[in-house]
């Protein structure tokens, strides 16, 4: 699933080049960390109202795609 490409950007001048949600400084890593700590999608959106369910889903899809590419390269 590649629908995340319109929602995630990598800019070397923003968050040291980490992938972030476009128009924010919120990284994919941040979202994954919040999820891993037990936050729900609704809690993340409540704390960061600039995010949508689509943004969070895009971050998860991006991470899954990266993991898939890493496992293929091994």
C-alpha cells in the first residue's frame, strides 16, 4: 500500500530528515512510539488535533512498507 506518499515527506531540514506527516513536525517514529505505548488512534488525535486517522494509517503503512523492504534485502 503506497497511499502514504502524499501524506509523508522526508526533508533534511525537518526533524533531521526523518519521515514526517506533511505540514507538521510529527514523525512516523513519534506515531509508532505512541501506538506502542498503548495510545489509541483517538487518543493520539485528541492530543495532536492536526493529525487525522488517515495520517496515522499512512504512518503505519509507511513503517510496514519499510519493514517489508528491509526483510527482502536481508
